[in-house]
């Protein structure tokens, strides 16, 4: 949607939607997007239909990803090693 909405301004700028594994070849005068051309990255599933952006929507509660219950000080020390 962003690309579609942005093109409504008619700036003449080139815009492309890239996915993991796509390769952008940039040259003077423009760019070409080669879908799935990366030799070391690939997209497992196109989930664009599962995503939506609603700037007026609610924000879900943040989840604690600290299953061991470490203190923030201990957690930072562990990550620095």
C-alpha cells in the first residue's frame, strides 16, 4: 500500500517492493529488481497477505522474552560475553 500511495504523488521516482532473496541492481538511470536471485537468501513464505498497517489501531502488550527471570543487569552482562 505504501508504494501505491506514494506513487499517487507522481514524483517520477522509481519504487519497488523487495522481499528476502531479491537482488536490486542499481545503475545510473534506474534500478532492476531480480526476484529470488540471491544465492544465499530465500523467502520461505510470502506473508504479505497476513500483514496490515492501521495507524489508528491498538498496540499489543509487549511480551517478556526473559524465560529465566534474569535481572536486567545480569541479562546485559550475559549478552556482552
